[in-house]
């Protein structure tokens, strides 16, 4: 399961004791994926997570936590598929960022679903044959 920035961010940037309802369910699902070895990460997601952490102690803490996870190695084919995903989305009037296109491409090429809270991925799924992991209700 390719876990998107939005889910990792909820897991690492928020105090788990403060989570309730849907956010708690999302965190619990993420924790289960981690424990079962199913949570996957790519370098651009790691970069997005670390970007915007203005305080050095926060940056170091999240970097250490993320250090427990290996990145799925990206290849030339992933970048080419990301360009293809971008072109398909644009042709259908759907704007897509380079990172989101790369997430879609990495998931497509490996046949794995994407776990995200980002509503943009629903639009991408209308154009691309990506699979989205259903967010637990809470």
C-alpha cells in the first residue's frame, strides 16, 4: 500500500492522544499497515513530509521516524509513467502535480493501492486506473 503524504502527516505531525473520530480511525489503520509491513513510501513523499517543518527539532523527529521505512526505489520507467499519467489527466481537464503523478505511476506500476486523504486522487482515479484504499469511517 503506497501511503500518501496526507496520512503520514496525520500520523507524525499530530499528537495521537488528541485524535478522535475519523482521524483516530485513519491513524489506527496507518498503524496497522505499518505493523503488518504494508505501508510503503517513496522519496518524494518523504520530501513533502519533511518540507514545511520549520522547527529543527520537529524536522529531526520526523526524519528519525521516517528513517525506519525504506523507500520504494523509483526508476526511469516510473518517471515516464508519471509523465504519461500527467498527459492523460491534462487531456481530460484534470490538473495534477508532478509528485501526485509520480505517486500514481509508482502505485500503478507495482499494482498497489494508494492510501490518501487527498481528494485530488479521486479525480485522478476518474482518469487513471489507480486503486484507492478506502479511508476508514470514524
